C-alpha cells in the first residue's frame, strides 16, 4: 500500500478498483502456492507462510485509507482540497481545548466528515456508513436534538442553522484558516445530567414532538418510549446536582455524580447493546433515555458511575476464531500424517 500510494501512480479510474484487483491477484497467487502450483505431489508452501500471507492480506484490506481511494489520483485539485479539509489543525486544537465531554457540529461542506475519526474529537455528525436505528428514529438533525446532544459549538464558513427555539447564535467566538469560524450554540445541554423525574411516552413520534416543543425542559424529566424506570419519591431538588465526565474513552466512560435525591443519570451517548453500567461498583441496568441515550438510576448522594462496552458478540467471535484456528491446525496435521 505504501508503494502504491507513495509512487504517485495515476490511473484514469478510481483507485479502489486497482486495489481490489491487486489484493485478489495476491490471494490467488498465495492459494496457488499452497496448492503446489497445481501439480500433484509438488511441494507446497508451509502452513505458517500461508497463514502469515492471509493475515497480511487481511490487514492490507482493512488498512486501505479513506483519504485517497475516495478521490481519484488524477484529480489533483480535488485531492488537495480534500486533504486540506482533513488537516484543519487549528480547528482540531480548538475542539480539544473544550471541556471533556463537549460536542461540536461541523459544516460538512467546509470540513471533511472524517476529521473527527482521524483526530479523535467529539462531533455531532461525521462520516459513517450507517447509524444505529435509535438515532435514525430520532431524526437527529433538528434543533431540539442538537440541544439534547449538547452541541456547544458550530464550525463552518457560514453561521449555523437556527438554534433551539430559533435563538440567534450571535457573533463568532473564534476564527481559523480558510475562512472557518466557530459560533457558540446557545441553550446547549451538558453531555450528562441528572433528571429527578421520568415519564413514558407511547411512541417515537410523541417523543420527537416533546423534544422539539417550544419551551421544553429536557433535563428536568427524562423521557422513555413505552416504559420508564420508577424512581423513589423525591422532595423538591435542592439544585445541588452534577454529573461530570472524569474519564472518557471509546469503550469506557466514568462519571462523578452528585444527586440531591433519587434520579436518572442521562449520558447523551448511544445506548447500544453491549454497554454495561455500574454504580459504585454494583451492576445497574442501562435504560434507553430519550430512546437513544444511556440512563442509569442512582440514589441520593455522591456516586461513581462507570459504563463499559463489552458485547457478548466479541467473545463469541474470539471463541469461534480460536476454534477455527484449532480445526485448521488439525486438518493440516492430519494431511501431513497421510502423506508420511
């Protein structure tokens, strides 16, 4: 892949076709060598060589960069513009300087959709082949959802669309190369909060209507589709509530929570199967707050809420992979015994 991209070779069509053909030819050559060149009794390559070759081909297939194949090499102007959109170092520095858990929105026409993935920064929308069904149900790109997702900044060459309830975003708070600017979005919610009331709505249409309703208060009552978790009776909250993200990773989140009475900690990250939660080390159920977020019930007091992504499918996949390698080794050993 390095030689292919580094030598400046230009094809009159998309690079993906060449890469697919190249990998297919290498795979065919590897299998041909394994079969002994198609000659009976011919010496074959060793199993270790075969497995190493297959592994390298798999890695090469998975590591094909999204930066080049999406843009034909012959179109030098488009390649240059695409790279510039992905290398906004000043924008990345601004996003990383925001408090832990902050989420921003990038105007896709100005900033490459893969910027967040490449630089590991949190954004509202990005480049993705698919999204979870729950997010699709919410009709994500609406003012109410932007508020719910805690979008605190908007970055682009033009002002953002109307914020929650049509409030103007005001003047830019930062400027970057290429005419990009950052606006602070009014009314943005924190990435996590504590709600002391829960309410069930009958369907997703009702939920979308409540999220988009004027004058909404999305943090006081956590909404659930179908069934809501029950909370212990709560006196009027003292307001001394907080849910601060203290650790954040791809597969792990830790929050320091303080709640004046029983409530639901809502984290505006996707409630996808495989996420598990603990409160002070004790396992707790994750409830789908707002149909798509993670909600965990806590009692009054200070708590540490942790969420781990540990899907059973990963362990099933590992087990089946190990079983496959064992079966392959047994087949190879038996074939060798038959030839000796």
